[in-house]
C-alpha cells in the first residue's frame, strides 16, 4: 500500500513540473528576463575538468559581461533561473 502512495505522489509531481518550469519565462523567446541591476542570472557553465556534472553560476549582467558573456545570447541555451 505504501508503494501505491509513493507512485501516486511521484506521478502528480512529475505532471506538475512542466507547468511550473514554463511559468517563470515571461521574456520573449531566447531573451533573458528583464530585471534590476541587482538581478542575478543563473546559467549552466562548463563542467570542471574530471567531471561531467555541469555547474550553475548566478551572477549579475555586469558580472557576466566582465567575463565576456552576453546573458541574452547565452540564456536560450544555458539559462536556468533568475534571482531577484
């Protein structure tokens, strides 16, 4: 009986993920959401040597620009979320 409850809980969770994942994307397709100068944009970055696990770094637009990264260009492929 416990397995049935677990399966039901996981099924409802899996069904809710696509809805919540698209809910925060209010920007036009491919562009990062607008924000204040303090907004941090979280992007996937290259894995560290010796691992296949990518990292997620959250920096402001200015900090990304200091590293020669255009947030709007990188957002379509590597954008994860924004932090206000």
